[in-house]
């Protein structure tokens, strides 16, 4: 069964850090570009970051550049997102999403149907 399972969310104060994890199974990990997408309460999905299948190409939303880091471990078929200097407005459900791509490109949208697979999300709450 193909699955994406997120973990690592939690409660953190402004300025704090978390590391989100997306474990994948049932797919050839290197053939999938991966993205993190978030949804704050009452708001639409927002694309956060993406990485190509081989890990060579990485992109971030302007709002998170310099604070978030995306990376992947091919041996573990796992995607990560390091969140630093978190802000209260970044409270959201964070999802990982996968798109089969072998051309090195990355999906940089938050449109559900632009991806082949989605996880169920992990909640990040930034509170003061």
C-alpha cells in the first residue's frame, strides 16, 4: 500500500523549532518530487517547500526562506522539514505531498490535484 505518514508536529513557542517527518512506503521514492503544504485554520492550502526526486532542486515560499529547510533521505524513503524561528501565524496542519516526476522538476502549488499522493498531516501549533 502506498502511504505518506507525517509526524513531528506539536506545540512550540514563537521562535521555536520543530522537525517534521514524512515517511513514505509503497513507492519508488527517488521517482517522486515531494512538497510540504500547510493549511492554517480558516485559510486555504499554502505551498511551503518542494524538493526534486534526486534532491538536487529545492524551492521555498518566500515567507519561509531562511527559516525552513527541506531535505530527503533516499535510504529511508523519508522527507523532512526543519522549521526554525516559528511564528504564531504558522500554526497550521502541515501535509507532505508527492508527485511522480523523473525530470528533476518540482510541483510548487497547493492544488490538491497537482499531486499524486497526500499524507494526513501533522499539526503545528505556535503559541505564546
